[in-house]
C-alpha cells in the first residue's frame, strides 16, 4: 500500500501498477506530474492545495491562504465542515449509489426542501443532475420540448455563461468558448444585456424560452435590474414562452437570500441550481414551477446515471440544514456590507457591486490579473473575470475579521499590480 497525504490523516491507496504514488512532494514536483498526466484545459494550476478548514486552505509547501473564491461559489460552508463531512461519511457507510431505477429518502427529502425554499406552487417538480451545466442542459431540453418545431428560438443574453456542454454552451455568449466547437445547436439568440426594448422586440410567438442569470458572475458580477426581471416575466407570460432563471451561481444563499430572482419577486417557470447546493459535493438541479412546465419532460426524455444519488442529496440536505440552523444568510448580508464599505472607499476602486457574498470590485486600471497574482503571493485566493474586475465568492460563513484582513491588505496588492503594470508599459 502507498499513501497520499491529505492533511493530518493519510489516505491509503492500492498501488495496482508500477507507477509509485508518493505521499510527499513539493508544489513544483506535483505540478510537473500534473503537466505529464492531465489535459491542459485549465491551463497551469496556480497552486497544489492539499488541505482545507473553513475559509482557509494550505498548499503542498505548507503555505496558508484565505479562500475568497470558495471554489467559484461552491464551498458554501468552506472546507471540511464537520457536520457536512459527517453526514457524507454516514450516508456512504449505508448507501452510496443505486441508479435512478430506484430512489432514496435523501433524494425525496431534498426535492421537498427545495420546493419549500423556492416557494414553488402545487404541481412543481425537481430533477437532479451533477453540475450547473447539466442542470442547464435539462433547461435547454425543457425549452425545446415546450417550443416544439413551431417555437424554435431560445433567447439568452450577451455576457451570459450557462456552462460548457453543447446545449449550455449554445446559450453562453462568450465567443472564445464557442468558436472551437461550432456549429452550435441551432436556435439560440443573444440579446443586449439589461435592454428591455430589445427584449420586447425579440419576444414573439416563435420564442420557446428566455434563459437569464439574475446576476452575471462570469461577466464581472453584473445584475439585471428589477425592471428588466419584471419585464422578462411579463413578456414571456404574454407570449407563452418559458422564463428560466439560471441561479447556479446566485442561488442557495449566495446573495443573502435563498434565490436572487425569487427575492426580487419573480416566480419563473424553471430555475437551475448547482454550485453551493452540495457544499462542495457535486450536485445540480432544475426546479420546474407549476404543473405546466413540470409535465413537459416525460419518462425516457432525459436522465443521468449519478444525478440525485444518496450521497449528493445527503450532502445538500446537510448544507441547507447548517445554512438555516446557523442563520448563515444573516452573516452573508453583514459581511457583504463590510466588503462593500471597506473596499468601496479605497483609492483605485471605482465601484463595488456587492450582492451578498457575490462581489465585483471594479478597478480604475486594467490590473485585475496583477492584483490576483499579488493576492496569491500574500495568501488570498480571488478571481479576475475581466481586466478591470476582481470577483469574490467566499464561503457564506466567512467571518468579519477574515473580510477585514483582505480589505486591509488590498491597497498594497493594488499598488504591487499597478507598479508591475507601469513597468510593463515602460519596457
């Protein structure tokens, strides 16, 4: 037997072939092995992480980081939350996977809980998948079945990101993601962001569905206005089209409410979820609202092998339990205000778009990549989705003190990035 170290307790692995699996190594050694064994679709990893606790993670060299990205809004309760991990271990010790020829108590209970939290009307249903892109694939199929051949058009927005599988990619607006795989599935049109008149002109009786994110995360944390969301609901209903909210990133308390669209008073025809739902364990879902949308997909028209398995649904139930019982959503709102006020008054910051703990920090100069690099060296994990934008999506139980530590460090991080940018411009 060989072992790979994951914190204090080593994980024993059977060595079935001649390749040694070592338990120690520097980040440099691990990254060399990475480049020799994994596809380069993510580029070069920034660090080799080996352990986490709450909002903290440690790399293979023992360096500590404050995780302000949360696996891109996934780790709702941080890393290795004791209750969530205990529930996962307990479920695995009894029943791990059964296929969808069968169901389990955790699958049913989670569906019921999501219907309750989303205030879904009678007749509403849930389908479980494994990720956000899979949830949006289900939404794509739902729109196709609803529209039939007579209503072939699906509307999405410029700046949208709905995933990388083909149906979800067709609804995603970024050309760099789409171009290598064209032709895309037909019938998707992208409208100008937050433009009600463009929406009004596009929505006619040929449209099957409008798919929108209440806040676009990958585009730099850009919110749709309350007026746009209201118009989207009214116009889709008027023309018999589905309104589908992609809450993969904004759902499950990320914005300080369970769901951003529903908090704005919008009851969609369907809503997709993933990311924070499993607290770090892979799970996705689509909720259909009311009997009409909920009867569109019939037996055999869609499916998944792993979706809704007992472990994933147990992990989600445990995550929702902690979010509720520990009043974590109140903490989201409190820490959001700390970030907004603290970062918003700093020189070089032109705007802070804070929606709970989904935060976009707009910079006066296009140095976001430099700030990211300086932050990593200083022990902070953040994201730079655009040249002038920093994105934060930390665990929802991040403390005020942890938020303040980043705010205090930010001026020096920005100064380092600006100096490097100036040097590059003069070279």
